C-alpha cells in the first residue's frame, strides 16, 4: 500500500510538472484587448428578410473593420458590409423565424454580444402561401386591382391546362367552358396552352400575346369562351411578320407591343385599335414603362441589351439610348422585365446562376437576392410595390412571391 501511494505521488508530481512545462496557450493573466460588444437595436425595427441585404445593427464596442467582426443569426452566419464603433450594416443569414437570436463578435473581445431577438421572414416562396407545384404555370401573369392573379396553369389534379384566377388567400377559380359548340376542348377555353405575355387591360379584360401570331387576343375571365381577335376585339398588327412577345398598357391610352420579325416597336390606340409602328432594329422579348420612358430588351444587333426611349404626351418615341448591356455582364437572356417605383429594373433571365438581375437607376447592377431566389425565373409582375410575382420555368415550374420590402428606405436593401 505504501508503495502504491508513493508511486501515485510521483505520477501526480510528473503530471503537474508536465502541465507547467506544456505548450498550452491558456494564459490565466490574459486581459481582453476589446470590450464585449453590445447590441441595443436593429433597423428596421419591424423585422426584415432572411438572407437579403441589409439590416442596420446599432450598439456599442463594435470594430471599424468588417474583417474584425462576425455576425450570427441563430447559428447561420451573416455578412457584414460596413462597420463603425456603433453601427453595422449586415446581410442576415438565411434563417427564418419570429425571434432569431442575433449576436456579433469582435476580435480581441472574449465574449459574444448579447442575443438580440429579431424577426426574419422568407423573401421568396410559393404564392400565395399554400399554392404549390400542383398549379404549374405555363404562361406569364396578369393582376387586377384586387391582387387576383390570372394565368394559364397545368392543373395536376385534373390533368388539364386552363385559365385560372388565384386570389391572395389561395382560392383558385378556373374558367369553365359555357358553350361547347364553340369547338373548345371540354376543360379549355384557350387557343394556345402557352402565351408570352398576359396583361390586365383598362376594360378589366385579359390581353394575351403569343409568339407565333401578329395579333393580341382579348379574353374576359369567366365568360367560358375562347379568346377573341378581330372585329373590334383584341389588336391586330398590319405587319403579318410580327410575332409579339411582350405587351404593356400605359396611362396615355396606348398598348405597346414588341416581338420578333419586324424590327419595330408597335403602339396601339386602346380606343380605336389603330396601330403606329416605330422602326428599331432588334428581336425584342420585353417592354416596360417608367415615368416618361419606354424600355425594351432583347437581342439588339446581335447583343442582349436594354434600350430606353423618351415618350411624349402623344405617345411619340425619341432619344433612344442603350441603357444596359446585359450580355456583357450576365448569362441567359431577357425573358421578362419590370420596373420598380424608383426606376430600378428587374430582369428575369430564365437561368440557374443569375435567375433575377437588378439594374439600379444609377446604372450599377447585381444578381437580385443571390442564393435566395429559385432558378429559372421567367415571368414577372407586380402585386404591389412590395411584392413581385415570379414564375419559374424548367423541371419544376411554380408561382412564387418575392418580397421586395419597403421601396422608400434609403441605404437599406430593397427599393
């Protein structure tokens, strides 16, 4: 027993000596070079979007270098873009919840900051909530003043392709055939199962462009009849070579149309249906309006670009300028294009790597909501200044919403 005690004492002594002579980095006399950071508030106070630039974190004891700090959103890293001792601009991590704990760290401080609970919402999801791949869009969308969406969907439940109206609460109403003698299939009132553009007109009717035709069809949802063209219905170009790809109404009483095969921009009077054509070389796939400007996009002299025109009160075009060279910066094409209330252009490219591109009014540009949006965005329309309805194509076509948040906030991501 005595021998065992002596041996144990020797072992313990060796362990103590070994610890004292080890290469441990622990220093019991260490004093942190920086105080613990503190979060006092986050702007906007009402919450923001997960995975999207940017929120402002206010507090104390922050660093001035973004490389000296980290941000954590409930276990998901955020991206700090600007830093000062009292203010951080951070892209939140993609973590969704009503009370995500936000913490920051500073190099030289021992502890993380306090956990500040903050709500983060999903910026991109099925629209409306509850609508899924069971309703796959085959065409773009139109939207009325009550935010009802009109489109053509492939209804998995019935195996048919039909006009559909989708309300904001998810209620889906189909346009049913009322007159079987019109020659339409039992479940279909459409001439085509796919359209390139659908717009809600000033007379509360749908107008549809199909790339294979030089006419724009008119359809009243719920009438159970096929789209109409000619005889005072719809619009017909005097250029039979026109293949309309995109259309848009303005507040001057005109319908603008662009497409392939004409090297022209077409303008129709909504009252008289009279057509005016403006020469412009290119195969155009998108048209949009903002203030007193008309924007067109497509393949222009062999290069994918966006051009801008001045529009007079009488609807005349002038002062055409190249606005954005898409092909020099991104892959894909200009499948659709809409403009925010501040003049920023959102382009659907139909690709996986840069599904949505945003061109700011100052000419700068970026992939919109990178790593957050779904691939293959092809159709766009506004539900309101806050929400964009996005249709994706490809193997899993779907109807989605994109929350673009508050367009009035300067210095914060969003419009």
